[in-house]
C-alpha cells in the first residue's frame, strides 16, 4: 500500500505544468499566458525576438538528476538521465512563427540500483521512436505540441520534454527592453490529473549580439484536490515548490544552454496512508 502511494506521488511530482488552461489556483495577478513587463531595464532598449531560419539545425544535450525524499520511506536510487536531441526548424510561417521537429539521438542513464537500471534500459528502447514537434512564436510562446512514438506511461516523458523546452525558451515581452529588464509569465493547467500553476520571473542579465542570457525564478503551487493515477485514488493535500535557473539562448538558432533547478514539497494521502514527499530536479542543457 505504501508503495502504491509512493508511485502516485512520484507521477504527480514528475508531471510539471503540462499545458495552459483554467482551474488552477491563482498565485499571481499575471493573466495566464501573458507576459507582463515589470521593468524595462537600461538603455539601449530593443524588442527581443526569436528569428530562426528554416533548415537551422542544432543538437541539444540534456542531463537530469532527480532526488526523492518520501518521508523516511525507502526510495530506489534514481539514475542520472542523459539525452541528446536533434532539433531542426522545419518551417517559418508568414506570421513569423517557427515550426520545430526534435528527434532523440541518444538516451542513457548513469548509476541507480540494478532494478532501476533495467527499467531504464526499456525506456531507452522506447525513446528511439520518439518524434517531437512544436510551434514557437517570435516572442517565445510554444503551442501545437505533438509527440509521436510514445504510448502509455512513456507519454509522460514527452510531457516532461515539453515542460523543459518551454522553460528554456523564455517567453519575451512585447515592449523594447535592455539589460536588467524583468518580466513575469504565468502558466496554469493540468498535468497527470493535477491542477497547478507556475509563475516565473525572468531577468535579462546580458545581451551579446543574438545571445540573450536570462535568470529565471518562480513558484509552483497546486490547490488541495483528489487525483487518480494508475488506478490508485489519492488526495493531494498540499503542494508548493520553486524553480530557478540561468539560461543563455541564441535567438537566431533557438539554442539554449544553462541550468534549471526545481524543488517541490507535497503532502498526499491514500489507502489509509499519508506521506510527506520532496523532490529535487537539477537539469543542464548545452547546444551545439
């Protein structure tokens, strides 16, 4: 019974904010999906825009380390995940929106116990067939996400990739900005049956040619609610978390490099058991 609750908890924590929508607890006065400029920064100021030409190709290498503390319950050691992805801009629409296609070049794991390593071998085999497509506006908003080649529980990885790419994209304000400018962006939606919201604040700390460097910090929160995962019903009593990172992104190539960290703290109850659970996820990305 405890392990069933732990599985539900892990799936919830792994989900992140999957898509924009309604129903999540309001955590800021920023409307969902809107970039709100807080400060324009110093002169000179200019609009920031992604402008990727059709046919542009980059390779992204991602490393993710996940740690789970389940209130004293035994949790298998999780391996470090390493993924290399090929990204191509397949089209530029008259509006300036860009279409991207991403395929997995390699997926490997380091460490973890033997049982976990065996499970990750199966994951590696399934990842070979994944194709990931999305559209991005010049201001960095991502939509029309399609994931092919993954089914069942493996579809969770596609959702995780969507969240990661959205975080590294850094939505941009409409107004001209300079170094030191700050803005907020809010996502609200449902992931793995959990309604939640994130509000991130971005700061432009450097701009060298087409390479913009951002610092990001934010908050993740979900209201108390009932959920169901894998046929197990549970109640999410509390969930709160923080995100932070530093990202340098080539606006002409959509080539992000940097780090992104997330910490989540939650309390769940199911099957007569209650668990306090914490998760940390440290991500690194480099592009060439």
